[in-house]
């Protein structure tokens, strides 16, 4: 049919050694890549922004630039593009195209089905467009993979391959027309340079190999992560202690509240019982054998009645009685009158009140 099958791709570059199994233990299962969604609203965003607190938000969630809406950290520096997330997102989009039921279409002619993925161009090619691509880039070979082969692999493998195949291009302004791959790192400028640019930047020598620098940064990140994990451990412990203390305080508060309630009830009962006892004390009759004021009062009233009656009878006997009555009754009446004459009016009452009044008063004061 005139179109040649694309040549066999070169074997993929050896993938970097995967981190030791121990360090993977606590890593979350990132299979579904949910972490690429905005941590604020959960929406997909093509331009996620990374905050100083290392939370990632979509531009829509970043209205309050003074404070992270998730952890409330104050944000001194403005947010930056989260290149890791946006690039990973586009790589995953490529992967989804590869795995889609119809397969990816050619990025150039947009007519044919794609057979090859060029990771330098980051484009899909049909057989004919790929031929053209190979002719165009015959000077510097591009790394490419067959779509079929990628499709058979896993997403992890695809991401691993695209990670190692991405080239960093020199951003120097000295050669705007030509994109050159970086291979040198200038520690003074803190950026990657292409070889010719490094030759011009003589004042900053010695330079580092870009791969070595990248490896060093990986190592540094790994050791920072280890320190962070330790720090997180101590924060978690401190948080647990704080929570425990808060719980204990709440328990103590609750116990005290119950004790206050119980004491109040006990006191109420006590006071009520005391009041009843005091009432009873006030109403009590004097003990037998000791005369009370009320008894004395009754006695005096009775005596007064007897005196009045005696006086009246004596007077009537004198006024209306004849000899007969005087002879018969006088001795009896006289004896009764003589008996009455021996009576003496009661002494004025003592001002001292009964013992139990004082008792009652004292107990009231004690209450
Ligand atoms: Zn958002
Ligand atoms: Zn935050
Ligand atoms: Zn094409
Ligand atoms: Zn290419
Ligand atoms: Zn420099
Ligand atoms: Zn350059």
C-alpha cells in the first residue's frame, strides 16, 4: 500500500532503580490519581497551583491568597504552577488516548490512526506522518514507542518511560531559534544549561553534570522526606497527648459537675430535714415535771374564776341568807374562803425563754 511499517523502536532506556521496598511501605496507592484533583473543590484543573504550605489548589479555590483554605497556613510567597501535577495530568491524558477503545489518532494529519508515540515531540504519528518525522529529525534521533506496545503495558510503566524520556531544553536567551537539550548544571545560576551556553558562562565554572545534580536533588528530597516522617510522628504523638489531655479535662469537668449537683441535692435534703426538726422543736411540749408558761397561765385563770365565784357567793350569802342558811352553810363557805385566802398570785414570769428557742436559734445560725 506504499506506506512502510515504522522501524522497530530502540529499546527503552534502562529505567532508574526503583526505590527500596521499605520506603514504599507507607506510600498511598496512587492508582486512580485522585491527588491530581484540586484539594479544595475536587475538580480537575489544567493549571493547578502549588501553595507555600504545599497544598495544591485550582485557580478558582485560590481567591484568598493570604491564607491556605485547607490548613489555614499564612501564605507569604505567591503560589506557583504545580508543574508536576499539570505534566502528569497531560501524560495521563496521553495514556487515556492510548488505552481508548478507538486508539489515538495521528496528531499531525488528524486522519489516520496513530502507530507511534514520539516522546520528544510528545505527539502521535500515523505511518506516513512518522516517515516524514523521521526524515525531518534524521540528525538527532527522537525516542519513540509503538502505540501497540504501550497499550499492552501498564500505566506505571508508561509514566516511568515518559518520565525518563522527557528532555530539559536550555532556556537561555542566546539561542532563541534553536532548542538545545541541557546537560550541564550551573550551581551559581541554579539552572540547567546546554553545553555551548556553559562554555560561555565561564565565570561560573565548575559546573555539575545535570544527571548528577538531578540525582543529588532526588537524594535530598528522600532525606527530607525521612526527616519529615519523623517530625510528623512527633507531631502526631503531641496531638494525641493534647487530645488525651482535652478528654481528661472534659471528664474531670463532668465529674465535678455531677458532684456539685449531688452536693446541692444532699444539702437541700439536709436543710429540709433540719427545718422539719426545728419546727418540731418549736412545737414540742415541755417535758413532764417541769411547768411551762402555758400551764401556769391556765392555773392562774382557774384561780381567778374561783376567787370571783367565792366573792359572789359570800356577797349573796350576806345579802340574801337568813339564820337558817348562815347556820348551815357558813362553816363550809368559811373553810373554802380561808383556803382561798392562802393563795398568792403567781410571781411575774421569768424573762428567760425556753432552752429550745435558743437551741433553735443556734441551729439556724449554723445552717
Ligand atoms: Zn478548586
Ligand atoms: Zn495548606
Ligand atoms: Zn498522520
Ligand atoms: Zn519526534
Ligand atoms: Zn551560571
Ligand atoms: Zn543554551
